[in-house]
């Protein structure tokens, strides 16, 4: 196969991958954790709900802020101590699987005690990637840091 054809094939696959990432729900909704709408909870920065019931935020900053609050509350309010416990609460349809995936990304045992506040930026990145795969890496570190800062202030 000649080099021009190979380059063309590579470009097509790259563009298809980029289009898939743009279509990712979490990016489209500025909702890195794919937080579902709950009428009892009006998030700061929430501007709507998509047709599948996921919150739409005005910017990723608000999405990360909401995600931070959820996971901090799991530990401080609900007394959950491991990624497995918190993952089961966050994504009940994937018992053990959600926390295990986060543990693998973070390089920690999902059944060991985990301090959410001390690991919040890395945890939020791991959740975004767990939700959308490679597309989750498109959220900026500055949006993550801003959401964490707003939550811990």
C-alpha cells in the first residue's frame, strides 16, 4: 500500500475518533460525571436537562463543582470509605465495577480506605475518563482545579 493511502486512512480514522469525542454526552453537557437530573437538587450552573435525563451545566467548572460535592458527601455525610462503596452508590448498576475502574486508573486498591478530599483532582479526572473513555481527557486541568477550589472554599 502506498504511503499516501495509509496517511489518508489514518486521517479518516483520526477524524472519526474526534467526531465521536465531540458527541460524548459529558462534553456536550459540560457534565464530566454524567450526573442525572434530580428534581430535589438544583445545581449551581445547571441550565437544563438533556432528553436522556442528564444535567446540562453552563460550563465544565460547574460540572466538576457538582461532581466534587457528590463524592465529598459520600465520604463526609454518608460515611463511605472506599472507592468500591462510593462507586456502588454513584453507579448502582455496576456493583464493584465502577470503583474498581477508578482504582485501576488511580493506582489504588478500590477496597482500601480512600480520602476523597486529598485526591479530588485525580479522582475527578478518573471519573471523567471512566464515564467517556478518551473523551474524558478533553476536560482541562484548569476546569478540574477550579471546580475543586470552589467546592473546598
